[in-house]
C-alpha cells in the first residue's frame, strides 16, 4: 500500500505532518510493503484557493491513501474520484501517523470535516474531529 503525507520539510519518517494538503511544500510517500519513504514535491502548490488539483500535486503517483491534517472539499472530491481514501490526523511525525493508520485509529475525512476557507502557514483553521 502507498500512503502519502503532506509535509513542510522532508525528513524521512521523522517528517512532521503538515496542516493542509493543498498548500503543503511537499509530501512523503510511504510504501508499506517495502518500508521505504520518499520525498515528492507538491506539483500544484501555487494554485488559487479552492482550485487544488490533487492528482497534479502528487505528480500522478499511484497512491492508495492520504493522511492529512486538513484538506479542502475540492481536493477531497478529486482524490475520492481517483479512488484514493483520505484520513485525518493531528500533526505528528510520519512514523506516528503511519502507526495510527495501521492500527485503524484514523477517521476517514468527511465533507463536513473539510476546510472551506483560506488558511495560513500550513494551518487549516477548520474545526474537524480528531
């Protein structure tokens, strides 16, 4: 399984989960079969608010799931249409988030939990369940 995590700076499994999918400087891609973690640039970071193209952001990498701190409704819909499941997590390291994911402790993001307004410095600013 391939899981993507938005990150501010790539530091392998010690990378911290970034607060918002669309404005993340980059992503960490974890392959759970091999245990490898690699860095991906956000190919759509400079989009207009509400116009995130999540597949372009991921460089069209084959992905099974994404773990986010926050995400807008447009990005969530785009990922769902591509068959990618999205899960919510507090800002922790990729290692911690991956463990929570494996344990089934992360809720799947609902439309009600998306960010519907602009955000700054990586923080979503929306209220969502954790």
